[in-house]
């Protein structure tokens, strides 16, 4: 039984040529860390902004730098914005789940039915 082994890259002009596989370890993972994502959420909440979910460590670092540069919004300002957003969602024209009792239902109690 013969085994085929790959020869290491040969030097060209006396310089070592690393293989492409040698430059990246097997357990290399470029996804953002849990600490980065938690920090991003905290910074976004502090600034009253949202952020695009980063796919790489580098993107997460860039988003952290961007959010750190933002002026923090006040607690009262954030509360007002959240209330306004919740009200807009609840009362907006896209409110398809709302039931108009005068238009959609007839009867009372256990005898009520949909029209």
C-alpha cells in the first residue's frame, strides 16, 4: 500500500512559499464573538440606534467604532421614542388584527358571532 504525501512548497529564489492552508488554522472562525455582539447591543441601546448584524469580526469592530462615536441619547428621549413607535404600530393603518366590534361581531357573550 503506497501513501501519497504532499511535498511542502519549494522555495523560489531562496524565499519560503507558504501553502494557502498553512496561513489559516483549521479552527479559524471569522464570526463576531459573543462579547462583541453583547457590546454592540449595549452601545446601540445607549445611542438609541439599531445596527446591521455583522458577519465577521472586522465588521463587528467597525460597527462598534461607529456606535462609540455616537452621542448617547437620554433615557427620557429613548422612552418617548419607544412609546411613539409602539403607538404607531398599534394604531397604524397596517393594524389588520384589530377587531371593530360594531362592524365585525354580532350578539353578546357566548352567543356572539362573526359577521
